[in-house]
C-alpha cells in the first residue's frame, strides 16, 4: 500500500534512536501518522516542524499499519514566525486542535481552510480572526456547526448579538437582553461571510465561543481537555483586549 500527497506537519516525536513519528495533515488522506527514518537528525528536525508543508510518500505493507514516510520540504513556515511569539503560539494552538481530527479521514475543505489560515500567519491584523473562522469551520465539518444566521428565539436575522452556550444558535439583542449574563457575545466579525481584521476584544470573545464548543463536543468526548496552547492563545488575546 502506498500514496503520495502534500501535507502540513502537525507534530513529530522521537521514536527510537534516530526515527520520528510524523503526524501530517493531508488533503486527501486526512490526519495520517507514519515513521520517518532519520527524522530525529539535525537536518530533518528543521523539516518536521509544525506548519511546514511537505511532499510526502507513504508506504505500508497493510493500510492499517503505521507505515513509513519519505518527505521533502515544499514550503517552510515555522522558521518565518520565529520572531513573532503570538503567531508561534497560534500555530501551536492550531496544530494541537487538528489532533482531534479522526485519523485517516479526509476533510479537504478543512485542509484548504487550514492552508488559508497558515498563509495569513505573518499578518497579525488578520490571522486571529481567520483562526476563529477556521475553528467554526472545523466544528461545522465534524457535525457540530453553530447557527449564527438567525435568532433561535424569533427567527429574525437582524441585530444578532448573542450565542446560546447550549444550542450554539444566535440570539438577537432584544430576545437575549434579559439572559445576556448566561450567553456568549457574538462578535461582529462573525456575522457575515467574510473574515477579516477584528478588534482584540472581538477575537478574544470569538476564541472563548469556539473553545467552549470544541471542548464540549470534541475534546470532552475523547476524555481530553482543550490543548494548553489553545488556552494560552485565548488568555493572550484576552490580555490584549484589556
């Protein structure tokens, strides 16, 4: 069994004296692990950094086996972000969130969105908002999408201001005002079809919103907590908002 695809490094951990287990997010094969011989060496360590895009050739005697990877660097990212601690934290958080994806299950739309997110990581005015949008897309892709298009109480599409933490549905300002202490605030940049620049307070609220549903529907279901890097990113953005 074998396949070839391009993919983005999510993680690499040492295996034995010289090898590494590579976790790759590919468009056609999904999240897929494999052994890289020599992956712990100095040259390969710089290649197997989260965010780097690789050309990968996977081989295994049977499809369910771990198998081995031969990889070549296509597009570096990690090195380009070394002087931007917040972007590096965002990259770590995104890589950790991807670890919840079912293994060997293709999600091409989510992969394409992930590429868009990584392409924006050098623009600090854009990527935090795109990050929140991408997490909403991940929830949608895995069957837990939020309905931010109309008020759950009235059906109105106007003046949407809150989100129910139970249903994941939007609530209009008028319908939700008396319950607002129990609701998430709906950031304005999530209302409409285009993600773009957003204030730090809006991004922080967006991260709090998506984090709640990621934890509830995905991580808790696997007896896991929201990744530490993702929590730190939320805290950093909240601190910036203050």
